[in-house]
């Protein structure tokens, strides 16, 4: 399948908490790719200022649906929320 949409979540996470954030990413990467409808890729991008998770989906609709999924609401969000030093920025892009 081809990536037709990206979900980008940008998070301000202090350097001292980045290992914990990376663990959440690692713990849920496999289950995300195996169980979330339309999920194709998931990458962790670490920069000096922030951390991004870039999710590739087969459609914008599936990217939007993931944000309401049980995995995101009950596992990923719960694991990352205490690590944020500011509210995350969430964007969905359609591939042209």
C-alpha cells in the first residue's frame, strides 16, 4: 500500500524525559502497525527543540480515526502526557 496521508505529532519534551518518550514509541510501534486500520509507517524524529512522531496512513480518514482509537487515547496519550512541557501540535497532511 502507498502512504497517502501523514499524521504528525510534535511534542515539547525535556531532554531528561526523552528516553521515557522513546520507550512509549517503541512499546506501541509494533501494535500500531499491526492493529490500526490503514497504518503503514511510524517514525520517531528527535530534534534539539522537540520530538516528532510521523505516522504514515493509507488515507486521511484513517489518520483522523487513529486519534480517537483506544490505543491512542488509553495507551499512547496516557504514557506521553506526563512528559510534555507544552501541549502537542497535531497535523494531518494529505500526500499530493
